[in-house]
C-alpha cells in the first residue's frame, strides 16, 4: 500500500492548522502564531507554510519545519497586503497577494524569505486561491467573478477567462493527465 502525504487544513477563525498524517485518521491540531490562517502549502522538503494575519492584523508567513512540532515566523523581504495561496512551484515558495494581484516567489533560508521574483496578474481583481501547473497558473478571481488562466511564470494578461454563473469563486485546482 502506498503511503499518502500529510494533509494540512487551516482554520481561518483561530489560526490553527490541523494535520492529518497520511491524509487520514484523526487530525492533530497545531497552534500557529497567526490569529487568522488563510492558505497553506508544503514545499518539496515537507515543510509546511501558512499565511494569514497576526495579532497586530498584519500579514505573516509561518513555517512548520518537517519533523518539528512548532511553527516559526518567517520574515518576508517585501510587504504582502492580503494573504493568498501558498504553493511550491518546483523552484520557489510562492505566496499570492490578493490585493496586489501578484504572486511572490521566495527562497527560504532559516526564518527569512527572500523575494526572487514577482508574477503580475494583469486585470485580476482578487485571486484568492491559485494553482500553478505546467507553464500556467489558474486563478479563482472573486472580484471579477470568473476564472482566469495566466502564463507562469510570465504573468501579464490572462490567456483565457473562464466565465459562468460564478458567485465569489475562491478555490481552484488542476489535475494532470
């Protein structure tokens, strides 16, 4: 039987993260330094990152290093206005700024995240969650009430807009064939 990866579920209302070992069974509640947790994602080393707001109501990125039982605060080298998706893109840890309409690409060393690149999502209005695939990034745009597809890491204008009777789309995921 193949072993599943751990599953992390963030709790917006209190900043906690629940981790399900092997993506099943009873979860373990982990307290973070956040008072509101928005998005989380693992990197290629099994480190879990989450973003949200701290008690001062400012953006904060935190990490649960693989094998650790305590989250630590990660200082970013730039300002993020509003938390969005956290995802490993194969080279960088990415964090979406919902208000800034951009994806920040970071290298993380210790407790410092250094900005390495910025992907601009032109004419997006509130990409809450994104999903980075091969050469593209999908955006659930709550402000425009549509789905948008951009080249990644080029960004710029959307190469496709998915329209329909959407009411505040917040999540997106893609499956590879």
